[in-house]
C-alpha cells in the first residue's frame, strides 16, 4: 500500500469511530453550522464532541502546520480527508472567518509569535473573528477607507466606523483595516490590525437584511485603545505598518476562494432537476414545463463544469497556496451561478416558494435563502469588481 | 486522479504546439481552400503526423500505436484546434481507433490497427442521416441476404467520408428508426459496389461527405461487435468523438480569444486602447471564465474515458454541451471585438467562427446534449 492509501484507510477508520451519528447527513442550513467562539452555545452534545475530536487531530484546519493547531497534512492528504468525510456525510466540525480568512493571512504575513498566539484558538474554535473592511464610504473602492488609527506610544488609538461586518455582534475579535498614514497615497497608508472587541469603545449595531435576518452589523470604534502588543512579542499589527493593503488583498483571495467553494453553503441541498421533478412533475419522463427543463439542464451543465473547475484550480495550485487571482474568476462564476440556481428553484416552486411564514414553508426557508443569495455577488467584492480584477491581473488589459 | 496534465502529457502538448505552429498554421488551411484541394488536407503532413505517432495515439503498442490514451488524443485535438489544422485525425485516429479498439474482434484488430496507426489507411464513421444528430433514428437498413447483408440507405455529414478507405457505418438490422435496439456496426470498403460518396464542401472548408448505399454487400466478417446490439458500442465511440471535438473547439476558442486580447491591447480608439474600456474588459473576463469552465469539463471527460470508458457518457455529454456554448461565444465575441476587420476574409478570425460552427453541430449540439443530460438525470 502506498502511504496515501494507508492514510486513507486510517482516516476512514478514525472517522467511522469518531464522527457522532448526529453529525452525519448534509447540513440543512445555517442552524447546523458550528462557528465556535467564546459565546458559542453548542447546538448539541454531538456538535461539541465532534469539534473537540477533530480539533485534537488538527483536522478543523488540516493543512495548517501542527505547531499552529493544524493537521500538517499535505495537499493530497487534505483531499483524501475531505473525500472520506464526504463519503460518510460528515459535517464540517467548524467554520469561521478565522479559518477562511485570518488564518491564511497570518500564515503568510504573520510573525511566528502572532501565529502561535492566534492560530490555535482559531483551530480549536475558541475565538470567533469578524472582518472589519468595508466602511460607509469605502465599498468597492476599499482602499479609500478612513477608519483612523493613531500611534500613541504604548498603544494604538482607533476611531471610525465599519459597516456590513458579518456576525460582528457574535464575534470576539475583529481584524480591521485602518488608516495609519493619511498623508500617503491611498494604498500606502493602510495597516491590518487585530482588535479585541471587548475593549471599551467597540460597539455593534445589527442591520436587518432583506431576508429578514440580521447577520451583519455596523461596527463603531470610539477612542478604542489597542495595545501595541497583545502579549509579549505578539504585535497587534499584521505585516508591516502602512503595508496592510498587501495583507488585505491576500486575505481577499482566500475569502473569494472560500465563497466559491461553497464555504457559506453555496451548493447545499438537492439538485435542481430533482427539486423541479417533485415540484412540477414529469410527463413522459420529462419535466412538465419544457422551458424550465431546458433552463435547468443548462444550469446543471454550468454548475457541474464549475465544480470541476474548482477541483482543477485546487489541483493546479501549489501545495499550501491558494489559487491566486483565479479566486476572482471562481468567485464571480460561482456566485452568479448560485443566484441563477435559486431563481430557478423559485420558478420551480411557484407560489409555494413565496410563503414567508408558517410551518409548511419552514418560515419561508426557500424565499429567505433566495434573498440571501443576492448578497453572494456583493460580499467579498462584487461581481463587477471581480471582472475588473480578471481583466487586469489575469488578462493583462490596460487601465483606462 | 488530479485534474491536471502529467509531465508526459505536457511534453506531448508542447511538442504538438511547436510542430503545428511551424507546419500547419491557419495559412495552411487557407491555402488548401484557395487551391480547391480535392482531398481537403495535406497528405504529406498526415504522413509526418503518423510518423510522430499521432495517427495511432490511441492504438496499443502491440499494433504499432503510441497508446497515449484519450487525454493524449485530446491534447492533439486541442492543439489542432488552435491552428485549425485539417487532417483525418478525428475520423481515423479517434473515432475509428476507438471503435476498433473497443469493439472489434482480435482478427479485425490485427488487420486494421497497424495500418491505422501507420496512417496508411483512412477511416470514416457514418452515423447521421438527417440534419440533426440522432443515432437512434438510424434508418439505413442492412437486410439479411444469405450469409451476409445488403445495406441500403444514405448517410450525411460523414467527416472525411470522401477520402476514407474504409467506412464504419451504423445500420439498422432490426427494429424501427427511433429505437436504440436493432443497430449493427459494419466496416465497409469505400470502393464496395453500390457505395457512392460525394464530397460536401462545408462552411469550414473541411471534409465531409454524403454517402449512398445501394444494396452494398457485407459479410458477417464485416460486422463490428454484435448484430442488433450495436447502439451502446456506437455510443462509446461517439462519446470519444464528442470529447475529442470538444477539445478541438477548446483549442480554437482559446486561440480566437488570445487573438482578441492582443487586438484589444493594440488597437486604439478615442485615444486609448480598446482593452481599457470596462465594457469590453468585462466581456473578456466573462469569456475567460467560461473558457476555464469548458477546459475543466473536457479534461475530466478525457480522463474518465481513459479510466472508466463505459461510464463516461454523462461527462462527455457535459464536455460537448459546454464546448458548444462556450466556443460559440468565443467565436462571436472574437468577430465583434475585432470590428470590421473581423469580417474580412483576409483576416483569420472568420476561419475560427466557421470551424467552431461545424464542430458545434457534429455529434450533437449543446441542445442535444442538454436534453441528454436531463434524461440521464431523470427529468
Ligand atoms: C451579505 C454580505 C456580507 C458582508 N460581509 C462583510 C464583512 O463581514 N466585512 C466587511 O468588511 N464587508 C462585508 N460586506 C460588504 C461588501 O464587501 C461590500 O458591500 C462590497 O464590497 C460592495 O461595496 P458597497 O456595498 O459599498 O457597494 P458599491 O461599491 O457602492 O457598489 C455599488 C455597485 O456599483 C458597482 N461598482 C462599484 N465600483 C465599480 C467599478 N469600479 N466598476 C464597475 N462597477 C462598479 C458594484 O459592483 C455594485 O454593483 C458584506 C456584504 C454583504 C452583502
């Protein structure tokens, strides 16, 4: 047996023994996701056990080095672990912005002490992070951000406002893009700083979405003092001061890759054809609505090709590295596809899909999910912004 | 298996690209067209390709082939798509080679495969009879006569049908048109009595033919595979052809796209390069994304043909469906973004539009394959 085959067998046995029965079966939605954090209330004993067992192997973040709480697995081993988890329908033990975004950025730009200090609590699901990038006047043009951060000798003083901060009201820490030099050109005066949200002066205010839920907030910083070092040798700033834009951009490629890989449940649920067959019914073995059938078939073609592209891009990427600028392509295509998928599910569901409350519709589950997908092509940088990036960074087309 | 080329496969691709750029650029196709060449391809070039092992790319080494698998064949198709190289590669080296390899009796293999791999004998696959691809609608009838058969009917859109030495023909030996059961594949000599082949010059200046069968005699030894049970075997061969065509379309799309990007960078209007206009950047970026989707589907189809030939139907359908849509988009955008010059015969882009149109239609357009995928998935 090759080493990889041995790894597969051992993994299979371990998962079989350690994955609680309740943690198998596809995630139905947000309610089944474990986000972790200081204030996390486990949905069940099984959810807690599963997280602890996976964290003890480092498999909540299988590719991270072991010294930082990861599994130290190679690219091939990670792929095998994912395949074996899928085979028994094991749920992901932990999802978080720490895993998707901050972790990769720290691994690349962080100092060893920062990694030791921050990565392990992420891997174990102990600290929940949120992302303080967007501001009321800095959205697509993120680099025009104004949140101010002053050097006060032994600490930083942060003043300003962030917006659309997902889960800010449930998070413990926030990674924030701040302006540390207001005289430099816009990309050159930005720093990437880590702030404890329990510090005086940090406050959040939930914003209600069109789906009726409030997963994101306005976040305010009023004279927030952040120590220069969170612990001995652990700087609050990641990377160099005033060079935070590099960290920010790198983090975004991981965020985009994560969104397109379905980190947010992008491809959860049944296939479109299956849903429509139940909703609309078949006539002579074909969907009763021929035009819907054609649209669904086209969408399934694009969706399948997309999933293969995700796989190919990962296979092409060098071990331990992301897919780079192609994250923009995947993000653009995946999120536009997901919007299309939900439009088709709404078409297929007809008036039933419009129900907003009541048991029959699980309180408008489909309608609310459909509305939520509209944000897929906005969060993490809009589709238009992704197309701009592809044009410039991949296709090398000139600036205006 | 990772969705990437192996080192060996990459070497094949690089070698093919170098060879084709030198020996068979688009200007070669233009020359064939302008000289009204009767074969429609360059026999000397084909000979060279055969010497490099391309003709027998799928054929096992014991029969003199290179045995490089479907991924290897797809790589060559893709590269020939870039340069729009006219050759009997699809009909002989993919379709006939697959049929012989997968279905033929060992005596048939011994007889045909070495000649095929040497590039000495040319083959064609005759399936369709109407204007749209529909293998189950085969009506050409093979009537039992003594120990053999007599074939009567007509085939159309037979790639390389006018130059082929041998024709693999799908015939009905039982059942009615529309039924999958009752098909039989025959391997017929192109010089057989009663067989007439007429070259149909197509919009892409490549080779196709209409072939009429008037009581053409065949013996039991001319049957490929099972009598009446040829449908599945035919599907396998068609799947290989679909994946190969998709790869060719991918190569053509990538080349047309790359020419378009060059033009967007160079051409100036309103005092700036065309490529700096966001409306065009977004179209280019979208097309880039679609081309990447197409490439993934095709590579997976080729890999699956190698790894699980009998189960590769759905993925080959995906590849051809996706290629049909994306290559069309690439060709249309290429012409539009070149402006007036894209409409001129002197400029090459039109050749890409034309070839892609023909390849789109062959062995099922994207509507055919979308329908097929829906059926496979039970809706
Ligand atoms: C569900 C959701 C969750 C989010 N979570 C977070 C989070 O956790 N943390 C965080 O910091 N932010 C978060 N965001 C914010 C998100 O990153 C921004 O909304 C996004 O970057 C767009 O900025 P904007 O809303 O200001 O829109 P604008 O930038 O004002 O854009 C409006 C429209 O103009 C288009 N446009 C803008 N510039 C250009 C251009 N140059 N070329 C072409 N078109 C252009 C855009 O594509 C868009 O269609 C979230 C957003 C959503 C919807």
